[in-house]
C-alpha cells in the first residue's frame, strides 16, 4: 500500500464570484497530484539571500539551452507562474565549458548594470537529452524502484541515443556549426558525385569540403570531435521518466542522456560556482511554452494539438491532448527542403480527428519562410488550422517553460527531467540526510540524559576514588609479592649454582670409592682367575680401563686351542667371580694362532661389577680376604 505524502502546496483558487483566480492558500494535504509549492527553499529566505541583488529573494535562475549550434542563456527572476528576463546571451562555441564562460562574460555587464548577481542555480535544456514516448508494463501510479525502472527503460532508450548520433553526418555538423551554407553543401555533394563518375579517388565529406576551400582544418577537427562525442557506444546511460494515467490509459515519457555528458556539464558549471539543478530535453520543451501552451488543446479542452518542431537536421512531431504529450516521433531532414508532403506523412495518422490544431515551431529564423509555405499547404490539404511560431517567439516562450519545469516539484512536472534533488533520491533514503538525522537524534538523547548523567557523576566520582584507593593497596601488595618472588628466585638460582658446583665433586667421590673397592677385591679376583685356568686355556693378559667411572672394569684375554675350551674358560670365570660381585661382559671369541703358531681361539671379555649387588656384600668371600665394602657401579668400556 502506497502511503500519501504530506506536503505544503500553493494553489490558485477561484474567488467567491467564480471569476479571476485568487492568491494561493497554504494547506496540508495528501499528495494526490495537486500543485505543490514550487520552491521549498523559500521557507529559508535568508539562506539564499545572496544569490540575487537587489531584492534578496531566492527566485533567480540561470537558464541555458544547449544545442549543436551553440549555447543560449538567460537570467530570469520569478516563479513558475510569471518570470522576468533580466539578461540574455548567446555563444557559438562548440564546447560547453568554453561556451559557458563566453555567456557568463556576456551576462556580467547587464547584470552588474542592473545591480544583480549571477544566480547559483542553473537549469539546462539540452538537445542531447533525447525524449521518447515508451510503452512500459508498469502502472504510473505504482512505479517500480528507480533501479528497476532504469533497467526497463534501457532497451528502449539506447536505440534513441544511437539514432540521434546517426543524424549528425559531417555535412550536417558543418552546416549546423555555420561552417557551410546550403549552397556549399550542394557544391560538396556535386563534387563527390563528379568524383564517382570520373572514377577519381573518393574523399570523405570533410576532406572534399576542405579541398574546395569551403572550410579550414580547424573547423573540420572541431566537427570530427563533436561527431565522436555524439555517438553513444555502450556507455553509462542516465534515464528520466514521467508517467500518468489518462482515462485508464498509461502514458510513459522517458529521456536518455549519456552519463559522461551530464558530468561534463555539471563539472563545467561547478567550476564557475554554479549548481546544475535540472536538465530537460530541448525537444518537446520548445513547444511547451507560451507560444502554444495556452491556446487550444490546453488542459480541460478536448482538442488535440499537433506540433512539428523544426530542429537542425530533424523534425520532431509531438501530439498533445489536454495539454499533455501522448505521443511523439521524429524524422531526419536529410537535406530535404521543408515541404508539406513529408510533413503531412509524419502526422497523418494523428490528424484524422475532427478537432485538431497544428503548429510549426521554428528554432532557426532561416526556416520561417519555408515553414509558412508548408503551413499553407498543410492547412489546405488537412483542413486543420495551422500556426507558425517564429524563432524569436519560440525562444521567448522557451525560457518560461524551462523555468516552470525546473521549479515544479515532482510529480507535477510534465516532461521527463534529470533533477539533482531527484537524482539524490528521497530525503529519507539520502545517506547524508540519514547521517544528519542520526546525529540530531544523538544530540537530543544527550541533552535529555544530561541531568541524569550529572546526578550520577558525583556517585561515580566517589566510586572511582574508593576504587583508586583499593587499587593503590593492591599495587603495594603486588609490589611486595614481586619482591618476595624475586628473592625466592635468587635463592633458587644460588642453589642451582651450588648444585652445579657440587655435582662433579660427588661424581668424582663416587668414582674414587668404586676404584678403592675394586682394588680391595683385586687380589681375590686375580686368585679366582688363576683357579679358573685349566688345561684347555692359557691366560695371556689382564688389564683395566683408566678412564672415568669405568676404571673398575678389568680386561681379561686368554687363548685356547679349541672353541669349546674357550667357552668353558669364560663360563668358569663367570661362575667363580660371581661371588665377588663381578660379571662377564662383552665376550669376544675369534680364531687366532697362538704364540707357538698353533691354531686356536683367542677369547676376550670384561669383568665388571654387578649393579644389583653393589649395595650389599658378596655372599661369600675367600678365606683370609678382607670383608668387601660397597662398590660403585661402572660403565662398560671396550
């Protein structure tokens, strides 16, 4: 459900006698299509007081009309009901920024002479904004979101822009810019025809005109640049639309403009401190003015008005009913003279109604004579009254129409337009306004809670003081704890240093005790070895290791003529030395000749103290031997 929007509106209401309309009355009502206040910024007159002198009001506008031929400008003051033109200017420059600087300089003198300043708001009517009547499957009373509307229109508007670029051949541009006349165009066309007949090297239109010395290279380059800028090739497309219902019938009007052109115009105006408020199509707008808007076919009268706008290189036909556009079409002039036959074909299906009026609107004074001849023929052949609007009258009527469309708030405007306030979107969807609203809400919330915060401030300060005291005590305790931990860590480091110092001494003492114990049992051990020698083995070598803790191990080497004898010798030694807490380790038997050269086996092994029996004396000891003491464990060393 679409909610109505409340707005303040100014309307001209009939007087009590039902005669001349009286002044408008301010009222608050749902937005149902009634006229709304055209200038909402008038609620703040002081804000724009400096835009216009004298008078200090905010009703000053800079109106611009941009066509291929150049730029026209007018400074007006007033509203959409009436306006006064303060100054006019015209420039033939080909680039918008240069033409704008030219007209601004021309306007400066008349404005200063009248005590005025150049307004900061600008409205532009551009030929480059191409209008079209389109058929959309959308109810005008319930339009879709802007993004969806742009996608729906893109397919219809891209061909319109492409068709406009195709109108401007090099000959058309040179003629529109004033570099060639009608006779010159005929000379160039004749020269190209002769070249084809004589089979000479063909030249392009501009090169042909240059060869005939009709133009110079600067003019050709200017038109080449213009021709490139007019061609739309899959660029950014800006679209505008306006829809309405008329007796249940949908009417959609749309406009298309290349985005780069809008940025160029906006940047050029911003460079001179101006704001591009609205862009409207020059086509359609030139026939909306006083020249025909208040005649037959106005709102409330069932007379259709057919308008033929005679633009450079194009004729735009517009059909209006009740003062509103219901259909439009265009056709290129293609160097054809204005004649009633093809003009009649352009509006033939529209002129079948009995009540119709036809207008020919000239935008160039050179078309007026041909337009009057064509108007006489159209009136004779069609039977409808035909009126010719001269170029001066058309331009005089353009400025009030442009001001009316630019100053009218949506949705009361009649033509599709690119309005800055509408491009920015609805206020409640504008990020800047949302941020400002959020900031205002925050400020209000702060103001509302200021008293509560002041009341709580004292309690908070007291709580902070108590907390600071408690934190101070905790800090002192933490410092004492850190100091105690540092002292404990120092003691631990000292103990570790002492342990590292004493550990080698303890190990050395243990090693010396093991050596002393080994020497105590050494005589008994040698006796045991001697007893283990039999007829099957010869003891050759007895020694010990002199390195580290392994100094308690004894190396025994013997020789036996048989392998079995060598094994028996090892077994006897192991059995007899067990009583002395020694064991046999790393036994090695290998075949080797003895001292006499006889073949046999050399056996070698280590006698090491048994670890499990180091803490207790041996079970038995040979008679006469001293009691064994504790022996330190040893490590095997080959």
